[in-house]
């Protein structure tokens, strides 16, 4: 057990005498519970966004890393000849594991999400697409392959997906960092609101605090009362907010190929355990914020 966790657990122990220092209900109680619940609710979605972005980056990286596409644009009487020439070049090119020309139905399936399933491909001058897969060693010489294609099939253009993969993966990584930064800002906002609630409670109980000091109560005893009450309020409120957030996440659509990111915002497998850390983390934040605010305020009241 870490020293900070031990302090938090010690602060949460019941002390009926010390609890009388802090009012059990009222504006500060409602503010603390509501703030913790609302911030925990938002933290669940920020965490879901961060994890979904990480999965998206990994999926894009794995899908596009070892694949490439060759696009052949030629007249109707040359398209079959150049397709055969490109396939012959690919068979003798080191670093290529497999290559195949996509059928018209496969190309229609690729365009369906953008133009609909009833796209009249026969009336459109679509290029022939050839899908190739690189070997795991990644020893394909793309520049050399481009030169060979230019000589054997002038209408063939190699796309190794580099210009698509890197920006997509970079954008997904930045979304993941944005989600993590949002969680940090949420916890900071929670600490600020709990600090304000603590200061309001201290101001409302200034006379009680003076009486306690007159009868010999130490500032640590008084601070412990505020720390325990506000930490418990934050823990309970965050637990309620996290529960509502998880419920809302479960109501989101499942992962679908046509919209993997927008429909995949959620948790998978063991990542469902991560949101369970939000309530205790909120209690730790409330502990630190309340303790700092209380000791500072008691020092000014001395």
C-alpha cells in the first residue's frame, strides 16, 4: 500500500465527533457530489475516446502497413493487356507475397459506402485495381517497382498507402492524447470545484472551528473531518457518474465495418476495468484538494 493511499483510507475512517464539524447536507454537499458525478461521467467518455483512438490507430497501421494497390488506367482494349503485364511483373518482384486483380464486384463493394450500392460501374471509366501484399520482411523496393511498371505498363500507378497511412495513424494518436489530456483537465476541474466547496464549508463553520480550537482541538483533527466528508462525497458522486457513463457507453452502436470509429467508441475486453479506477481516483483528487484547501484556510484563520 502506497503512503498516499494509506492516508486516503485513513481519512475515510468514520469519526462521528469530527464529522460534526462539517454540515452533513446543504449547498457544499450537493456541489461536491454533483461535480464529482458530472466529471466522472465526462471522464468515462474521454477514456472511451482515448482507447477507441488507440485501437483505431493500431487497426489502420496493421491494415495498411503490408498492403499496396496498383491502379491501371487504360483504354478498354488495353486494360486486360496491361493488367496481365503488371501481374507478370509482380510475380518476379522480390518482397511481394501475393497479388491479384480485383473483380468488378469487389470494386463495386469498395465504392458502395461512398456512392451507394446501385452505382452503374459499367457506364463509368473505372481503373483496374490490383491488390498486393508485401512479405513480412518489408524488403519491397517501391521505387524500383515503379520504374518497372512504367516500362511494362505505362498506365499503372503504384500506391503503397504511405500518404494515407501516416496521416491517419498520426490523427488517431493525437485523438488518443486529446482524450488523455481531457481526463487530466476533468480531474483538475474537479479539484478546483471541490476546493471552492471546501472553502465555502470552512467559511460557514468559522465560529465552530474557533470553538474547537478553544477546547484544544488541533488543526489536523479539524482538517481530517473536512477531508473525510468531502472525499466520501466525491467517491459516491464519482461512482454514480461512472455508472451512468458506462450505461451510456453500452447503449452506443457496436463496431461496424462501414463506420468503425464512430460505432466503435467504447470499451472492449479488459478495458472495461479502466473506468472502475475513476471513482477511487476522484477520491484521491478530492483528498488532496480538500487537505490543501483546509490547511491553507486554517492557517489564515489562526
